[in-house]
C-alpha cells in the first residue's frame, strides 16, 4: 500500500494509462473515478486473498449473514478510510487538481435494500470486518435496486434504478463458482434397501452466478466477502432450445433472468408474489450450495465430517425472507449427504439463527400452499414433514388444544407461515431492541416463547459509526479526535470522554461551528435541488425515513399546520425559526403513503410562499432519500423526529445516526429510543406520547374513541377538517385517505391521541433552542452517549451470544501457510 502522496500519484497515473491508455489530461472524471477505485481494489485484493486463505486454513467457525437486502451506498471513501489512506488520496488527488468528493459522486449508490433492515445488514458487514470476525454476507445482485424517486407536481413518481449501467468496480464475477437452482417440476420417490431416495425431475434450471464484493475492515488486514447472486440462463439449455425454437429460447432466457431483475420495493408489507418466493429460494439455495461445497473441500476431505457442519458454520437469517435456508439445509443433508432426518435436523437447527425485524401483522410472510408446492415441490415436502413432527411435539405438550396448535403451526389455513418455520428451525430468535424483544416474548410470539423459552433473546441494533460519524461528518470527527484522541474509532464508547466538555463554552462554540458548516452545505443542496432558500440559523427539524402510517409523518404535518394557523393569527408569535425537512420513499402501491407525500409538498408550497410566515417556517421535501443523501442530511440536523406509534417501530436505526451527529431527539418511547434515553439521560431527550403498554391496552381493551377527541378539541377538529374543506389548493378528495386514516379507522396509529403531547414537546424544543448554551450541551451529550449504538457492540453480542465465533487476525506477508491444493479453491 502506498505510504506517501507521491507513491499514490504515480500509481494512479499508471492505472489511468493501463486501463484506458490515457494520460491524466485526456481522462474524463468517470475515467478517473474508475482508475482510482480499480487501484484501491487491486490493493484490497492482496488482503482479500490472504483473508480467504487464512480462514480456510485456520478451520475456525465462520458466519454467513443471509439477507434479501444489503443497502450498501457508496464504497469508495469508506474503503479508503478503513484502509487508512483517505487523507493521502485526497491530498494526492488535490495536487493533481482533482477533488475526491467529485470522484466519489460518480459512484452509483448500491441501493439493494428498502430501508432499515437492508442498511443494518450493510452496517453489520462493516463491523464484522473491523472486529476481524470471519463473517460474510450472502444476498441478491438485483439488476435494479430500489426505485429512484422523483417528485413531480408534488407527487412521487418512480423511475428504475439503473445502478449497473456503467459497470460496478467493486464486484468480481465468479462464473466458475456458479450453481444450478431447480424450480418447479415434480419429485419421484424410490426406495433402495429401505431408504427413500428423492429425484427432482422436469424442473426449470436457473444458473446462479456469484459476484463477490470485498468488505474492508477498519485498521486491520481483514477483507471479508459479500457474495451476491445473479440469475443467468444456462447456456446449455439455451442452445438446446435454440436449435429448434429460437423464440422459445429467448423467452426462456428472459424468464430466467427476471429472477434477479428487481428489488421488491415494499417495506413492512408482504404481497404473496411468486417471483419474490423464487428470489428467496434462488439465493438461499445458491448460498448454501457454495457454503457446503467449500465445507466439504476444507473440512470433510481433510479431517471433519458433515455431521460437524454446525460447529464450523453459522447461518443467520435476516428476517424470515431467507427462512427457506432451513428446509434447504435439510434437503442437502438428507438427499445429497444421506443423513437421517434426526441427524439433519440437529445440524440444521444448530446452524441457523433468526432475527425478527417487525411485528406489523401485514409484514408477516406467508405463502399460499399451492404456490409454494408448485414452485418448490421437494422443499414443500420437507416443510410438511417439519410441520408434522413439530405439531406432534406440540400435541404432546398441549394435548387437546387444537386451537393453540393451529395458531402455532407452520402450515395452517392454506398458508406456509414463515415466521413459525424460522422459530422452529433456529436455535436463536432475537428482536432488535429491548422493548421489541419483550413484545415478541410476551405478546406476538408468547406461545413460541412458552414452548422454546431459551431460544429468545435481544440484540439491540446499531449503526457503523465509521460511516455515519467519521465519514459522513468529517469536521465533527476531527473535532472529536482533537479533543479526546482517536480511540473512539475502534472503541466507540470512548465517546463518553466528551461528556466532560458538554458545559465547556469553547468546545460548545466549536460544536456549533461544525453544525453550522453542515447546515450551510445542506442549505446549498436544498437551494440547488428545490430552489428554496432556507435560513441556516433556523432549527433544522428533520424527518427522514420510509413513509408509513405507523411512522406518523402525518403527526409532524399536523404540528406544522397548527403552527402555520397560529402564525397567521399572530405573526409575532415568539418561536425560534424552523426549517422542516422531510425525505423518504413510499412503496409504489401504498396509496396512503403517497398521499402523505402530496400533503407535505402541498403544505410546503403554501407555507414557503406566504410572506406572513416567511421568516419563521419553511418546509422542504428532499426527493430520492438514499444512503448518500442521508449522509448529507443527518450531520446537518438539529432535531431528529422519531415519532412512531409506541410498540410499532422495532428498533429504528436512523435515530442512532442522528444522535451520533449531535441532533436532539424528539421521540416516543418506542424501539431503541428507550435505550437512547437510558444512555443519554431523560434530561437530554424530548419524549412524548402514549407508551407501548398504553397503546397495546387500547388495542386489546378498547377505550379510545377518536370522535370524542375530534368533537371535544377545537384545534384538532380544525386541523382534521382542513384536510378536506378546501384549505389546501387541491381537489376536495385529495387527502381523503389521510382523513379516513384518522377518523374512519378510529385513528389506528393514535396520531390525534398523541397530538397534544407532541405539541408540548415541540414547545420544549423551542425553549431549549432559545438558550444556545443549553442546546449545545444537549447536543454534545447526545454524541458522547451514542457509542453504545455502534454495530461494533451489536456484532460483538451476536458473535458471543449466538454465533460463537472468534476474531481471527489476518496478516498479509506474515506467516505463509502451505496447505493442500483443494483448500485453496473457491
Ligand atoms: C418485509 C417485507 C415483506 C415482504 C415484502 C418486502 C418486504 C421488505 C421488507 C420487509 C421487512 C420489514 C421489516 C423492517 O424493515 N424492519 C425494520 O428493521 C430495522 C432493522 O432492524 C428496524 O430498525 C426497524 O425498526 C424495522 O421497521
């Protein structure tokens, strides 16, 4: 690795020449980006090779994190940072008149995820590598990631995300490691010497080709692998078709490749689409085939047997989406390795662990039996057998309790229930924040907890503080390092050393300057993209996340409407000026969410041009919220809106990113907000609203009638009426869906119930902000106590508590291992 800017410059110019046959002067910015990224990739390759070699040779246990989504964002700057060469590269490029940030902007965002769940998977990969754990990702290489959002006329319009258009520098195609995944067809059974043998026939073969992306560890030589699978038509099948029927051959190719064409854009909502089930089995079967193949080479030929698989391999399933890993492992162990059911089940359960990420009933995955059976006939047989044996065990424990058994069954009421399969087939089931794990144990999965008490545990989420603080907010990172040293980069709880500076006027001033700088950068972006001038002295009040009823963007809007009404009545109202910033995508089929965007943009249109309130409030909706945009917005936030209906947000991770960047949180006692309050202290966070217990009590026992509230509270009535009475310059029925969600469904998400306490909480924010010194103190304390929410902590807990893996130090150029050739394959 280069040690000086001179070395870097020489290598960079060489790379431009070898790749494009061009000099620096003749190269386009894109060429320069590709040359830089390729150069870095070359340096990573040595470590990558060495890491794989050591993992193979050491025989230590490895974990595979199976996820339908990895929301990676850009990799260039994070890789430079983790390699410790960001400054050298920036400096070297600057000396050649090139800006690192401008090159970074040319990298496509790998948006292979919807939101929290996919971004968590990406943060996990960063921490696994930083902590030198042998841990890899397994997922899908979608040809199109999450759609690009445009706002046209105030409405969301979806455009395809063509992220692979110009190629992707970080991936390495491994065609020789391709595997075939079988769909449809039928299963024929034969008995040989008393043993059943299953033959899968007449299936549709789909070739799964892996693309490996290196995952670079911070300040170490570990480079783990994210393996993404792409569906390709098998050339053999293609050519056998094309001899007779060219059109059929093309159709075949098109259908096969459709498997990984697009990421489903739904978040917290499951629609039983066969293509999605196909995606799930596709990547699970391919991932398991490659793990088993490697295991057989590295372990079985050398010293172990397949019966020890779970001692060396851990497979973690990110929600139920990869739960087919359970019957697929069974299939491999029984049909391919010849184990008995009992042996196979023991290994499978001890290999697999499962994380639940939501309790929303509409997000619980279930597949119609007929669809499942038709697409995956052999897997269905195995699921049936798992269900049969499991229900027999339930019957032993709960004789005669048919209703209870039906509710706990894997197959019931015409569906395969994936969460039930996941619990039954895993040795560990975890929620993602303390309250969420408790709700799982006591409510949503109480029956399962009673049956399997030792399986359930909690692992509170985190975020990688290296991306979300060190890289997204370099000025703050520099200030922190100047003040307390750099140990926090590897030991995030060292941030608590900032606490003693919370009241220090000089430090407060520096913190304020950094925040102001970040706000100026965001203000410029807003000016360039939305044409709106915002006041950097105003409070930047930010609500960015997927648009969903339970996340209650509507509550925020009602507060702004109320403020607007009050300002129109008394223009001299004493409030700190505020800029309300929104961002987030709505699932394309989610009408209410889409109208919520229209409501925000409509209100913005009115408020922003009203001279009466001009200097007091502004509203901005930033289109196409993504990882890169989040990296721009979050460091500039003063206030972080985390206002979900208590009990609904499993954890949240945006909340943690804002906290790390010194925003003050206004929140309900939901998800990880509760643990954030416990860390930072109740005096440093603004809490309001019903508690989860209260919400659940209303759901189970009743006692809330929204119409009583509507008729008794004049202010609430006025705001709700304004949605449909012509107050907004749109058709009268434009916001009907929102009106209905409040009034007709008895305010399912308690928006109006929490409105009063939310307004009081917002008033508290106003009061705090007026005293800048106390505001800065809050901000510093939030940074100081955010260390617990690093994925370094989360991953350590998974490693010790669930996966039972140990760190393995990788040394390039250290001891050379000589090992059998077979160990070096794959
Ligand atoms: C479910 C489904 C159902 C099938 C169709 C597509 C689809 C896509 C995503 C999901 C999963 C939704 C669950 C989810 O994203 N949960 C979020 O997970 C975060 C990480 O643990 C957590 O912070 C959020 O609170 C939680 O909502």
